C-alpha cells in the first residue's frame, strides 16, 4: 500500500516551460526553486506530479 503523503520539492525553474506546466507547479503549492510541500497521495496530485516530474524531486 502506498503512503498517505508525498513530499515534492521544486528542483528546476519553470521559466522556460509552458503555462500549463507552470500552473501545475503552482497548483502543487510550489513557488520558488528549492521550495517543498507535503501533499496527500491522491490521483489528482499524482497526475499533476506526472505532468512536471522533470522539475521535481519526490519522496514518500
């Protein structure tokens, strides 16, 4: 069974990326490079992570 929370950290900037990817990062609650957030492990959150996984560092 998966854990109930996921910690995501923004490791790359969103400057050179499109608006949809920027919106996903903001939707995850991340602002600046290096910021991190602990989120519930839901299908909606995992879908947003999947869209911008190349910008994030993930730990459960």
